[in-house]
């Protein structure tokens, strides 16, 4: 199952870390924009894109426990 939300400050802040696993929330407005929620409570904002036919993910910003 793919998690999709309109990413904004509130939705990212309110996202709870899952027990025992990391997960991603994909933005419904901007294609390829993803926030990764880690078990530790930290978050990373990433962009998914393709280059030379290969899927890539670039981390734009990492935040410690929020």
C-alpha cells in the first residue's frame, strides 16, 4: 500500500513513526516529493526521479527527532 497525503507542515509533524519499520509518505501535489519517517522519529525530505532510465532518490533535508 502506498501512503499518499497532501504534504504540509501539519501532516509531516503529525506523522507518527511506525513500530519496527520505516515508511514513506508521497505528496499528492508534487510528483516525486516524499517524506521518509524513520523508527527513531527523524524525517527526511527526498525527491524521486529518473536519470538514464534508472530510478534515483535524492535527500534534500534530514531532520532529527521532531
